[in-house]
C-alpha cells in the first residue's frame, strides 16, 4: 500500500493556488478602470522618456563635431623616372 502521511498537504497546494488566482481575477475585473488608467499613464510616461531621449540624440548628431588638430602627414618620395637613352 501507499502510505504517505503528507498526502493531504500535497493535494491542498493546487486548491490554494486556484483560490488565489480566482481572487486576483475577481479583484482585477472589479477594478479594471483603475488598472487601465494606471497602465495608460505608465505607457505615456515611457513614451515621453523615449521621445525625449530620441530628440536629445538627434540634437547631438546635428552639432558639428569638434575638429582635432592633426599633424601634417609626410608625403612619400616620388619615384624617379628612369629614361633609357637609345
């Protein structure tokens, strides 16, 4: 026979999880307008931050980069032309 002393505890876990999820679903359904408003507000804040960041990056890209002082490069010597006198 299968003698398990904690059998009742193992069977109660799915029941407790189901009750918790059901209560959460009922709470969300009853307060759906409040939840919707908060989500829209959060999305709007995220959109504002993204637009602000994009605009600041575009302004940085439009400005002229600072010119650094460069050293004059030495020109390689010109090869001498060899003429054959015939």
